[in-house]
C-alpha cells in the first residue's frame, strides 16, 4: 500500500471511497454534494492524498488552508474504504500529511470512535472547541521540533 498525491484520474475512485463510507451509515450523498466534493478536490489550494493498494484507491484525504488560522491546514475529509478498515491505512494517510505539514486541525463527530481513535493514534488532541455534535482536534509540531 502506498500513499501518494491524488490526481484528476483518482477523483472518481476517491469519491467512491467516500460514498462507500457514507453508505455504511445509510446516508448516500446527493448529486449536489458529490459535485461540491469534486470542486473541493479540484480547488487550487486542495491537498489531496490517496492510499493505493494493488492499483486500487482504498483511502483518501483532503485538506486545505485553514480560513481561521494562518499556517494551519484544515483536514476536511479522511476516508478509508469499509472493506479495508482497521489495517493502518487511515494512520498512513495521516502520517503522510502531518510529516510534511505539522500543523493540522479537523472537526469530527464527538461519538465517532473509529475517527477519534485514528486521530488520537496520530497525535491529534482535542482543542476544546465544540460545535453542535462536532469536536475540533488538532496536531501541532512536537515540542522538540519548535525552534527556541
Ligand atoms: C476513521 C477511519 C478513516 C480510520 O481508518 P482506518 O484505516 O480504519 O484506521 P487505522 O487502521 O489506521 O486505525 C487507527 C486507529 O483508529 C482507531 N480505530 C480504527 N477503527 C476503529 C474502530 N472500528 N473502532 C474503534 N477504534 C478504531 C484505533 O485506535 C486504531 O488503532 P489500533 O488499530 O492500533 O487500535 C475509517 O474508519 C473511516 O474511513 N471511517 C469513516 C469515515 C470517517 O469517519 N472519517 C473521519 C471523519 S471525516
């Protein structure tokens, strides 16, 4: 399994991974929502990574510059195909992102144990911000990486 930047050619496969995850929860996205995600993947500041295994896209991640905090990336999508859950793919995607961009924040459902576990395993901590049923998580450079 490798993690690499996503291209236009990966767009359909990445969307399919996302659709499959929503399908598990019985919430398939509308055509308008799919078009919105497609636009986000194509945005000039989008950072799109895919996890590929044996020629198949099995995970995707999308981040963009935070509109709230300078120098911080906002992680807006992290999805692994349900038939590949719990095999370290989510962790590999997060590692690929945070090893290059150490300041990352995201929002996730407060009761989403798999997502909370995956973020915690990759060093994300709660910031204390809460919005409806979402909690904000963030990762910052390790203390030893911060210049004096
Ligand atoms: C969240 C998600 C990306 C994790 O991907 P993954 O490849 O299954 O995660 P990993 O195998 O790297 O697991 C990392 C850690 O996450 C936690 N975790 C993953 N799946 C879990 C589950 N079903 N239950 C509890 N904890 C879980 C564990 O702490 C795990 O570490 P461990 O296996 O050493 O115990 C995946 O479950 C997913 O796509 N879920 C649906 C979409 C989603 O919720 N995305 C995040 C918000 S946008």
